[in-house]
C-alpha cells in the first residue's frame, strides 16, 4: 500500500518497482523449480502383482494407488531382489545382492543390524545431497551391533539412525514377531522402566499365556502348523516370546494410523527441505488386523480389508502433499517388498474369501518363490514436474537400483566396493528409457537369472511346493528356462529344447556370483 501511494504520480518509478518485484518473484519460482525433488518411497509388505486394480484386479478396487498410475508411470517389469522381506530390504538399502552375505534371510525380532555401517546406504545418498531422511514403519533389518544380544531396556542402537535416517519411527521386525512395540529413534515409545522388556526366541519368558497353551484366548487363531503361537499380544499369538513392556505394546488395529500420522508429521516438518521418506507399511502382512473402519469393507475378508486400508493410507499421503503444495516436485514411488501369500500363518480366511481374486495376477508362485510371483512387483511412480501421466513402462528395473540411480542423479561418486549390484537406471525410473537393466539375479529359494526375454532358474533340491502357504516355490532338481515374452506365467520349461541357452545363462550367473 505505501509504495503505491508514494509512487502514485511517478509512473517511471512505479514501472521500476514492478520490474523489481516481478524479477524477484520469478527468481523464486525459478529457485523452487530448481529445488531437488522430495522422494517418498512407499513400501507395501507382501502385496502381489495382481492385488491392485491398476494391475488388473477386478474384485478389489484401489483408487488412490491407481491415481499414481493415471498421473504417473506404471511399471510391468519391476522387481525386488527376493521372495521375502529382509533380503529385499537389505538390497534396497545397500545396493548389494543379499545372497552374497550370510544372515540376510527373514530375521527374528531380536536380530542385530545386518546393514554395514561403513558402506554407503540409500538414505545416506540423500543425506549427502542435503536431504532430511526419515524411515517410518516396518524395519526388519535388525538392531544393535552384530554378535551382541540387544538389551531392550537401554538405548537401542545401532539401527536406522546409524545407517542414514535422521528420523525413524518403526517396529523392529514384523507385526507377527515380538517385541510388539514402536521405537522412535533409539527409544521404545511408551517405555516404562518399572516394567522391563525381555525377548526370547528360544524359550518362554514371563508368565503370560501363549497361543499354544491358551488358544481360547485368541481373537485371531493361528493356522495349524505355522507356529505363530508364542506370546499372546492383543489377542494374537506371535512368533517369539516377550515379557514386560505392557504399556508400550501396540494394538494392531492402530498400526496403520500411527505410521501414517508419523509419516505426515515428517513431511510437514520437512516441507521446506528436500526430504526422503522411506514409508514402509505394515499392510498387508499378517496378522491382518485393520482398524475398525476397514473391517468387512472389502467383502474379501481381512486380507482385502487391509488392502483397502493400505490404499487409503496412500491417498492420505497424496492429500498431504497437495495441502502443503508439494505435489509437483515430489516423486512418489509405490512398490512391494515381495510377492503375495494368502495363508501366512493366521486363520483369517484369506484363501476361502479370495473368491477368484488372483493376488499374483498372471504370474506363477508368490511370496517365497523363485517364480515371478515371488519378486515381480507393482511399481508406480508419480512426479508431476517430470513424469508424463498415464505412461506404462516395461523397462527392467529393481529396487536395488535406487541407490546408484540417485547417487548419479546427485552426481555423487560411489566407492567401487559399495553397492556393487546397483545399476544406474534413473532414466528408466522416470519413464525416459524403456530398457533399464540388462539382466537381474533374483532369489526365491533358488536363484534365477533373467536377461532379455529369458529366465533361467538354477537346479535346486528343495521342496517344489510349500504346503503351509500353498506356494509353488520354483524349485526343481533340473534346470528351468522360460521365455517370459511368451510365457510370463512360467508354464513351459524350455531347458530341454535350448541346452546351449541354459549353459550360457548358467555361466553368466556363475560369473555374477563370483564377482
Ligand atoms: C515366515 C513366517 C511368516 C512371515 C514371514 C516373514 C512362519 C511359519 N512363517 O517365517 O508368517 O512372518 O516369515 O515375512 O513362521 S516377511 O514378509 O517379513 O518376509
Ligand atoms: Ca514382506
């Protein structure tokens, strides 16, 4: 108001004034455009290639996640390295194939940290680029120094903070494993020193009932023979025994809301910095126990209900970005840590109520499997400033590539000894390159090697079928060879027909294993 009055009859001055103001204004816009993008990696747990309506599901609808496809990029040839959680996440964080290191299989809740603290990690790439980094949700990569038993009544380190996350709000392993507590940075949320926590995976600690001794106390029964019948927490038998920490124990029904609110808080607090958020959902892992508002909503039982809860969660994150005006320059990636499973240990009727729904879509196998169902996963990416809406890409990409791709994006150099299996595929990640990696090694029980259209699965003497989970594991004592361009469902083993191809692929795989 004052300059308008003062300059009222001096048109030249007014003109100069507006020039200055508009220059200032446009340079801030310019600065904003130049700002590094925020990156949110939303990691679903055990979600299959066929579990989203954007990937062909018809019995369940996931409109919020589908928006990422509509407004961004949908991948049809995207992978996690492994058919289970811990190894997939280890690869994501370190850029190394998990089978190169012992002890990277599914971890118990009292395992020590398996990520080396002297090598580059994915969040450190972002930290080095000036980002604030946050991890919210499932961790499952161990806590505390290798070789030492963790004391749950002391400051909990080393963990996410020590491998590159400025902020972490998480649970240690899976929601079916003790201890059933949230941890904020180094401290158990709601910890009461009068009620110390003890955790044991070998024998019972404390006097509380277990699912095995007192099944009548359970609100969700365990499936026969799966285990999940140790300490009962919130009416659900867990893997492992715990005592104490009564006040700190979560109610499963609130996990999705708690994690969402922490993720939103992290976004809000860092809206002025570039940030990287690793948002690792508990859904749709077992025990599937949605908040009341989602119970019965899917007509497909608890598994369907938690898919809807997961979709809602993603919608809330998108809303938050819009409200804070961060939508345009935020890359949101959504993917899953391994393929789907129906019965993974609890009698939640996932099998009975699936009613024709195919969680792995056209793929064979699921979680735990060397077939594509184990590790080919949904992957959607939205970044309005950069990614063209409604694009579909068949580029071969893997979660292990995020590390090197972002390092390159920020022009960081990675030591030759670090992240050795992570490739730069940034252009593929944003839809500009349709090829991606040249090949990939994946792990179910057996290792597989995919290059171009061909997939080779190493011969392996383990069981071909997991009766408990009803999964075809992809194990065979003979080599397997599939032409994925014609046979994505891996129905016809062509190894007998193309022995030379088998030999070449086995040799290439052997070389990568030795590297
Ligand atoms: C398995 C559990 C399963 C699940 C899985 C880990 C049994 C019989 N099954 O060992 O319920 O917890 O581990 O899932 O114990 S993951 O998604 O974290 O890899
Ligand atoms: Ca998983």
